[in-house]
C-alpha cells in the first residue's frame, strides 16, 4: 500500500511538472492552426496571416505548418505593422523543406512582440488555406526580410501556419542587499520570478550571470578601509613614560553599491528590478605600537601590551634617550595600515650628588641647582 501511494504521488508530481512545462511552452501563440483546409495558396508569395496576432512578447520556438504540396526553401518570419498595410520583418529563419500531407513541426528562435503577426515564403509548393477568418497580407516574391514594405490586404482567410513560444520572465522583486552584515562580502537576495531559468545581478559595473538561484554573495564588493590618522609620541612630559596617541583614525565600511537583478529565459530578459544598496562591514579597529631599537627610524619591534590609544610606554629608555614610534592598525575586512613615525622620549630620572640633582633631558645634562661658579 505504501509503495502504491508513492507511485501515485510520483505520477501526480510528474503530471504537475509536465503541466507547468506545457503552460510555459504555449505562453505565446500566433497565427492559425496548422490543419488540413479546403484550399491552398501557391508559391512565390510572401504571405502574412492576420489571424491571432501575438498575445504577448517573447520568443516563438515552435512552428507548425500543414502544406497541401511540399514546400521548398521555406522561410518563416514575424512581422509588425508600420502603418496601414506597410509591414516590416521583426525576425526570420529558414526551415527548408516542409513535407505535404500532415502537420509538420519545426524548432525556431524568432523574436516577437505583442500584436505581431506570422508569415512565410517558399519557392515551390502550396500551403493549406481556407476562405474564412481575419484574412492575410501578401506580396509577390521573397520579402523576408523587409523594411516598411507595402503589402496587399485581403479579408476572409486563414493559412495553416501557427507559432508557439515563451514569454520573457516576470520582473524580479524583493531585492535586498546586506548593510554591513559581513566583512568579506555583500549578500544579495531576491524573490523567484515566474518563467526565469537564471538571473543576472548588477554588481555596480557589469551584469553577472549567477545561475538559477535567489541568493548571491558579492565577494568583490569594495572592501572596508582604515583611515590611519596621525601618530604622535610625547617629548619629555614624564620621567615614567612616553605617551603614544593617534588623532583622526577610523575603521570604515566598504563603499555601497546599488544592486539590481533581472531574470532570463530563452525568450530574453525580464524587466530590471528596483535597486537596493548594500555594503561590506568592518571590524573593530585594533592597535599595535612599535618602538625602534635605537634612536633612529629603523629596526622596529612590537611593544608588549601596546594595544591601546593612547598608550603610555614605560619601556622607553629611562636615561631620556629618544626612540621612534609607529602604530600598526587592523580591522577585520580591511587592509592593514601603519601610521607615520614620530620620535619621543622620557625625562631622565635625576641623580643627586652633593646636593646637586643631575638630570638628562633630550640628551642634554642639566644640574639643579645650576652651578654658576
């Protein structure tokens, strides 16, 4: 019983899928049914059927023809009315020989717009025709393709030429791009568009084919940045430390992009969605101060614990010798930056001898009280 139920469910699912495919396949139709009729039209005429103009825009991918006598060098085309009985070809394709005596089906790829008509030309043979219907246009010789060509117009007729196809997908809706949620990407999401077989996303400079998905990660979105600021080291304000600080530094989100999405199928592109801006976020700004090994702008190493702004460097030389300082700044998602270099020093600790305090300040020895003898 369970096995039979699975089979039933499978049949239902397949039936629904086939139904969907059929509905999609006949979303557009144009022309008159390819059936056996009681009359015919001979060769060397370009014939355009007035019956059943295209109900919407897209691509005709299937043509059906019933020939009374085999058609040779057959071409089919979509036509639009410029004005009155002046017609132009929108698209055309050569299908070759059409064997008489039954409905023949051909695969094509013809662009068509709402209100367009379908027509054909052949060098030999006869197409089935009936003296009832909306009528037709014709013009002697091959007029496929043609531009603003005057045709003769007739009423009360239909030819056995029928086209079916698919429409372009619906417009994409619900586009949403993340605002700083991720440091390494912008995630773009959207709703399913009816008729779509894949999607294209505008990444700020070009359309990207992302396949048949409704989520796309833009890892190439502009990266976050660091504004490095200006570093400074104090000059002899304390005998215990050199104060290190930065002015004007910041961690910045990536530049925003206005994203939009359009759906695609064999009939072409659907309308573009509305835009939505998104950007990559940035992590917290971190600091690592570095000190030179000697009183020169060279040979830097990290200061243990020197990870704040401001920071008091108690490891600076106690004798007041100068050192050069810089800070390495990082934030997740952004490229590492290093500040400018600045020299700083401590006030040297005083040594008292015979009532005189000897202090070294910025390389200069000072005695207190001053010995003027």
